[in-house]
């Protein structure tokens, strides 16, 4: 079987590392780029000696640097994204203008397949700057590389996620857990391994070229239900505090001053809209992938938030 040359930008991030693992396991030659990719030496262990190369490169790097990154590659997967703005890292630059340039350079370099990771909330009419920038990025990538495949996951969960881990840590420290907007916003969490499988599947299937897929898990939950599921797993009783959107936005303005803000005003705007797979959208089932349930995965990594940690789970199982 031919070994493909594949570049994965953002490959050391949460989703990217799982994609790298899948591709390395089947023998592809990988160039993994990221702002601090060289620090992710664990990725080299996913393949044979010399199979996974690490390159420190940002998506907003100069054209000649990006051109060298995509040169002589069969495929490119862009996993780069930010959840909040800080310094030079702005939504429009990271999600829109930089991916547009990357897609153009990939097409000029003769790259055959491009997979772009976006988000279900992408919408040019959204009140969220994040969502608007994601929508603009999708369109710009398709304009520059018409056969690009867009993957739009809902909230992605897994051992390194920023959702269950964040709220579980909050539940350890506080007797209260906030319910923003009453906790009625709906989500369809998707397992990071399923997102990685989808990225690999679309690379293999030419029929997916130029299409957009919305990736969600097997079940839709409200925000409250997700927090209840998390609290049940870590076996902690906590009171819910209802935070109206207006008050949450005010609090988020203060939190956004922190180096790694737990909540920003833009994220509050995103919580005003459901984040689920649209009716009739191409999805994981279209790709022949059976979605993995939240309840099947979170016990494997939320143990550390229990009193007694992993040993507590062993006693329960006994």
C-alpha cells in the first residue's frame, strides 16, 4: 500500500493528536505542524522512526513558510482553532484569513485533498464573533480549494477536553455549578476519536470532496443534563446556580481578563443557540461511523475528580 505524505496543521492539539494517531497507525508519512509542535514529542511514538515529523509553524506564518509546509504533500488537514482571543490570536485571522491563504497555497502546491475542521455553530449571522469567523473561514477555504471537505463537530469530548474537565474541576473547588441561561441550550457532544475517524474516512473517499459534514454524538443533551451527567460520574453533589445571559455576560467580561479565561462574553453569545446536527445534514452515520456515547467514555478520564480517584471507581465496581 502506498504511503501518503500528509500534513496536519494543529496536529499537536486536542483533535489533531487523535488524527495523527489514526494516520500513523496505518503507516502514513506525517508532517505535524503547530505553534509548539516540537514540544509534542509523544506524537513521534505513534509511528515508526522517522514516520512523524514535528515542525513549529503557526497558521499565520509567512507564505514561504506555509508553502514549504504543504509542498509535495498528498493531503492537508487543518485542525487549528482558538476558543478566545488573546494578543495577536484573533478569531478572524486564525479562523478566516489564515485558512484561506493556507487553502490557496495547498491548491497551488498540487495537494489532492484538504480537510478543514470547523464547528457546528459556524454562522455568518451569529451574534458570536467566533461563529462568524468559522463561517467566513469555511467559505474562504471552499473558494480557494473547491474540493475541500469541511467537518463541523459539536462539543468534542475526550481525556483532554475543555468541557467536562473544566466543569469537573470547578465542582471540586466550589459547592455551586453555574447554569448559564438556565441550562437549556442543547448540545450533541461528539467523541474526539470519532472526529479523528471522520477525518481519516473523508481522506479515503473521493465522494466526500467538496462536502460539509456535521459531527455529533448519538444523543442530544441540555447544558443542565451534561452537568448532571458529569456530577453523577464524579460522585459530587453540587447546587446549580442559574445565571441569566445578561449577568453571565457581565461576569465573563471580568473573567476574560484572566490568562486563560473560563468564560468570555463571546462564549455566552454562543450559548444562546443550540449546538446540534441539523436535520438532513451529512453526519457520522453518512461516513459509516457509529457515534460513541458520552457515558461510555467519561468514566475513563473523570476519575481523578472523585474523592479517592481511580481507587474509588474500583471499590464501586467491586
